[in-house]
C-alpha cells in the first residue's frame, strides 16, 4: 500500500489544487451574478464535455508509458523507444483534436437552444466558452508531461505544476473580470493565459533533465508519422466514449436543471462541485493505481496486477466512505462556503443543505466505477467497459433522472445520477473480478503496445 499511497498522494493533491481552480472560478461567477453563475456553469459544462473527448484520448498516453516502462525492465532500449513514440503521437493528436474540437464550439448555441436553455443564459455561456477554449491545447500538452513525469517518479512535480496554475489563474481572472471590467469573459482569458504560462515553465523544467530529454518531441523528427496516433486512438476512443457517456449523465442533469429554472441550474453547479471534489480525489488515486497496474502488466506480472487492484480497492472505498460521512454530517458547513444568499431571496444555501446528502451517497459508487475502469485501462481493456458504462449511465441513470425529476425536481435529478453511478460501478467491478480470475494476462494486449 505504501507504493500506491506515495504515488497517489501528489496526484490527489494535484487534482484538489485543480479543483480549487474550478471553485475559485465558480465563486467569482457567483460574485458577478446568479445569471453569470448559471451561464458560466453551463458554458463550463459544454467545454468539459468537449474537452473530455480530447483529454481522454490524449491522457491515455500515461497508460501507454506505464506499459512501456514495464516492458523496459526486460528490454530497456525497446521500452524507451515506445515511450518516445507515445509522446510524439500524443503531441500530434493534441494539435489535431484542438483544431477539430475548437471548431465544434460553433454549434453549441443551437444545441443549447434545442435543449430549451434560456436565451440570456446561452449568451453568457458562449461569452465564457469563446475565451476558455484557448486553454485546450496547453492543457492537453500538460497532460502529456504529467503522464511522463508520473511514471518516472516525479509525481510531486505534477502537484507543483497544478499549484502554479492556480497561483497564476486566480489573480489573472480576478483582475480581468473585475478590475478590467471584462466580466465572465475575463475568467476564461485568465484560465487560458495561466495554462499557457505553466506549460512553458513546466516544459522547460521537464526537458532540462536528462531522464526526460531523451523523450523530447523535437528530437528524432524522422520518427513522426500519422500511425503513431493509432495506439492512442485505439485506447482513447473507447475511453472518450465512456467518459462522454458519464458526462452525458452528469450534464444531462445540467440540462434538466436548466429546464426547471435558473435557480435550480445555479444550485446544480454547486452540487456538481461537491461531486467533483471527491471525483478529483478518486481520480488522482485511480490514476496512480492504473500506472502501477500498467507497469505490472507491461512486465507480464499477473500477481502484481492483482495485488495493486485489491489494495487500491480497499483504500478508495474507505476514503470515499469517510468523505460521504463528512458531507452528510456537516452539510451546513459545505453550503456556507459559497455564501450564495447574498443575492437576495433565492435561499440557495438552505436548498443546498437539504439536497447535499443525495450527492454524498454518490461518492462511494462513483469511486468504485472510477477505480475499476482505470484499472481495466491499465491492462488495455477498454471496449467492454465502455459497453458497461452505456448500460449504467444511459439505460439506468438518465431515465431515472428524468422520471424522478417529475416529482422531486432537482433532488430527483440527483437521485437518477446516483442510480446511474451505482449501476455502472457494480458492472465494472464485476468485470474487473472476472479479468483478475484469468490464469494469465491477455498477451494480445501486450502485442498491441508496439508501434
């Protein structure tokens, strides 16, 4: 367990620092107006949904690097070449996806109108989105650097990189939004500017070190070719689909909240931040576990894979249960953080306190599904888990949210989200158990790591 915790701790802290970045943006939106909070949250939801496609695809470079690292134990030269080619393929894919997905934002207003969102909220959402989109490429490139340094023992640098991003983003965004009078557009510009500066600084730090310089994307330029993106796409597309299905459940709830009204939509954004808080903790932990599983998988060590899976499941269950109890026992403390009642008669803090227990129940099952799917990805098993997520999120979760909304409104929406997360978590855990009971690792998956 010590190995898991030593790798997971800086990644979890990094995720929490990133969460602090989101929370500060939400806080600044709330200080502008409830309309800006609702519209900015809606715009952020659109960006997150689109970025998920790129981030899931490019982000799986960490899994490929982990497997190549495991292969380098027996074949150092071969394994190091796989790392180098994975980095190059991820850089190419980052540029390609940024161009394609940034263009896709032009269709967002019409889609939001089809979802019956208020026109005034759509205008605010697009104002924020049209500035935030410039953060996409630097954020994707930072994902590549993060995957590289996490695998080679410098996970603490990921934490420092995230801290630097917040330290730049908060003053930039506040100054642009309030002192320069740019409003919600200033928040998006501040985020993009901070991500760009951190990419430059972190890139210099990484490639000044010999252990990473050998993987620098500007070396061995003759190695660049389009097929380097194929291993990333073969893993990343199912991962992106699975992530999109999850976001479809979560942000389907956002659209349903907008259908209820602006107040419900604003409150929904706060509830999302509560779930995102524990999600970021569990994601950092799950990413660490997936890296360790990937290394054992690359080294063809089945007993090592089983040991990491069992220990990580025990730890993540205990951690998420403690967080759930904290939220249930002290809901008023959580609600008071956002100080929403300064806007007048909305009474959002009281409503938040009455609903937060539903979100707390999501924590444990969300942790299970997140860990299970990341462990499966560490073994390059991505297609069948995507089918499981489709069943859990869309067959169980979304219909439950819609039906429960008719009677319980926002509480019903979150009850449906709980149903979807629970169904997905149980299905993925069942599949993980089946995979771990196999007598050997899937050799075909090892062959597929070659370029």
